[in-house]
């Protein structure tokens, strides 16, 4: 199972990826999470990536492609993986096709108004859990009790730019994977459980 999750910022890629990876026991590879971890540790990659992420722009292709290529070469990726937030440009997808055979690209569809609301209300924990103020009113994580925080790039101005970048640079990947015959669309505006159910049905049907 070699999966790609597509979808606008806030569509629910991370939320669903966590569940899918747990069910099928495959690694969850989120380029956003890897880049944020590097920023936190202050690595040279993190310092470079921060300049782009803070503006809501994409980190240059060659940086991200190198990062993913290296990660997919690790042992735990031999029997499958889920890519969350990669590829994000046609160039990234073409590079990926040279070292991976994607079996399913799941496109989580959500309209713009809803994603803005989801991002504005999102609260994160350092353990990776994510919450939304509409259904979670505590300021500590239910799993590890750490203090929740808002992502730096979840500010209104940055969100606008992330959505523009998505439309211009990432949305063309829907057609790219459709032409390859591996694309499935999922209605991401449904409840988290229903979205998960739909994804599982698609993946189990393809077995
Ligand atoms: P990245 O971290 O990938 O962010 P993103 O694509 O903007 O997506 P998000 O993580 O914001 O949203 P999500 O779809 O994961 O939604 P979530 O599940 O959290 O990238 C960040 C930055 O890194 C980029 O801008 C770029 O600069 C850089 N970068 C990363 N990858 C790159 C690449 N390949 N190339 C170049 N640059 C790259 O859900 C959102 C909220 O909604 C949560 O609060 C959640 O609880 C809630 N929610 C989710 N599903 C539901 C539901 N069904 N019902 C109700 N609420 C829901
Ligand atoms: Mg995410």
C-alpha cells in the first residue's frame, strides 16, 4: 500500500492519515511535520524552510524531494507508507514517480470556507494530536496532557497565501493522478468517522 493524500490546507489529511496508518500499520510521512520538527531543532534545513513556511509558500522542490527520497529509502517504508502533504507540485510528483509506484491517491475534498474555519480553530499538541475548538475546549492534550498551541502558519494572512498556493501549484495533481488511474475523491466535509470509513472502503476495495 503506497498512498498519497491530497487536499487543501485544513482538509483533514493529517487527521485521517493518523487513523489510516494505525489501521494498516504503515508509516505516516508528513513533509509538514518533518519540516516543523527541523524548525524546532534549529537545523540548517529548518532555518531555510522557515523562511517559506512563515509566508505560506512552498519550500523549494529540490529540498523536499531529497528529504522524501531519503525517508522512503528507510527500512520501515519497504512494505508501504502514506505520504501526507507530498507531492505538492507536478515536479515533485514526477520526481516521486522515479522512485515509487503510488497505488492510491486519495483526494480529500472540502470547500474553502470550511477549511478556513478548520484551520482557525485547530489546536496542536507536540505529540502530534490535533484538536478543534468546536469539539475540544481544554487547553491540554487528552493523550499526553501537554499544553496545546496554535501553528505559526495558521494566522489568517498566511492561511490566505497557503490556499492560493494550493490552488495554483497543488490542485493540478488531482488531474495528474486521475490520468494515472489511481485517484479517488472523498467528501471531507463529513464527520471524521465517515471520512475514515469512506477511505477504508476505497483501500479495501483495491486489495
Ligand atoms: P502541511 O503541514 O502539510 O500543511 P497543510 O497542507 O497546509 O495542511 P494542514 O496540516 O494545515 O491540514 P490537514 O489537511 O492536515 O488538516 P488537519 O487534519 O490538521 O504544510 C505546511 C507547510 O510546510 C506548507 O505551507 C509548506 O510551506 C511546507 N511544506 C509541506 N510539505 C511541502 C512540500 N511537499 N513541498 C513544499 N513545501 C511543503 O485538520 C484541520 C483541522 O480540522 C483540525 O483542527 C482537525 O481537528 C479538524 N478536522 C479534520 N477533519 C475534520 C472533520 N471531518 N470534521 C471536523 N473537523 C475536522
Ligand atoms: Mg497536516
